[in-house]
C-alpha cells in the first residue's frame, strides 16, 4: 500500500523550513542545476477569474518540475492568489500546495503546504540575485513592500550583503512596516520611510515586492542605485529597465511572453531583444559574466517552480527522518491495473 506523507504548514516549519542559510544554498543549487540541463522547468500555466471591474480577483497557477542529478524528484506546485483574501486579511493572499512524486513509479510520495515555501524561496531568490549582481560595497537597500515576501527578502538580503548597514522600508500599510521593524530589531537596521521616494532615494539596491497593478517607482528616484530587483509585474516605470546597462532575469522565456511584464513595451518597440537579456542561472554557472564595474542592473523574477520543488524535497526527506507528518493512502488496492 503506497504511502503519501501529508505535511501541514506546522509540519513544514518543524522540518526545517526556517533555515534561511539552507534555503539560500538550495535556491542557488537549483539555478546551477538548471543551467547544467539537469532540471526540466516548463513555463507555468495560469487561469484568472476576473471581477466585475475587469481586473483579476483570483488566479491559479500550475508549475510542474523534474529535478535530476542527486535530487531525482518530480513535483508540482499549485499556486493560487486571492484579492479578496488580501482585502479581508482573514486568509493569506497566496495559498500554495506542493505534490512530490517518485519519478519512476510516478506514485505521489508527499503532499504539503507550499505557502511558506514560496515565501522563503522567493526571498532567497532575490538575495541570490543580489549576491551575484549587487556591488560588493552596497550599504543601503530600499525595500517597497512589508508583506510576507518583504519579510523573507529582507531576511535573506541580510545574509548575502556583507556591507549592508540599513534597510529603508516603505509600505502603504504602515502597521506592516512597524511589525517588521520590531521583528528584525537587533538583527537588521530597518528605517521606516514615509514614501516610496524616500525609501529608494540614495539606496544602493532597490527591491520592490508588491501586488501593484501599475508602475509607481520613478527613474529619477533611483539614480544612485546600481541594482534594481523587481518581484512584481508593474512596479518600475518603463524608463528604469530601458535605462539599464544590463537586464538579468531568472528565466527569460516565461517573462518574454508574459503580457504583464514590465518589458512588454520595450519588446514591442524593438528596444529589447533576446540577446540583451542574461539569465541569472548562466551567471551563477559562470556561462555569462557577472557584474562589471559600476553598471546599473535591472533584475526581474517571475518565479521558477524548480526552486519550490528543491526546497520541498528537502523538507519531505527531513520530515521522514524526524517522523513528522501524517500518512495517507491513495488506495487500498488499485483497480483496473
């Protein structure tokens, strides 16, 4: 009787998800393995349910992956987001699930909450980008967004930016900024900014982590920054990536065809071509050069499922070793074999 290990969110946490150093290593390894051709990571598929106002109210994404090498794991993340949850504050805006399968028998071996896995790997992904793309002497980071991704990104950045002295943080909900200020007190020097401009002005690194559906960061505010990291789709005005010396992404093909990408106007006008874009995984694997001098780099992430499955597989193996989770059965005996 095949066993499926079910891990609720508390189980995932108890199995070691809050080890940010470990998550950073796993994310970097996943990028490297992808560059070496050891990972199959097709573009995510998405369906959106629109509101009466014509904007999306909820959306669902499937992200199938196979990781070869010493991992040898197939899996899928089912990611969902709700603007209703965002408005009410009663549930997380994003609710994700991960299913892991045996690559030979194709039997499912684990089902687990993936919501915090997403948060941890997203923050780690931004920090890995900063590790390779930021100037070594970067001292100030301007962060927009004090939600879950803001939390994990600040945490991860503090691990990789060795000269980091201050994080200037802005969120429309000042209570969220204050909560992160208290949470990181004594660990990360957070200064609560009164506006987007105040947060990003004079910052060496700018990071935007919001759900905004229109651009709000102006080019003149980020003239000192040598690195701009964008998690969302609409945060930077077009002039910012258009003026970059280099554009780096996590995976170009999905971003290239994303109708909501900040790059769409540049692609349609012929100002941005495939050869103008460098995948981060090629920099990590040394197939492409990293930062060169004082250049301004714009990095955009859309999210790669292989990062989730890499972390989820680690959690699954740890949970088995620790005896964490609940055993489920797909059948007592398979019918019509």
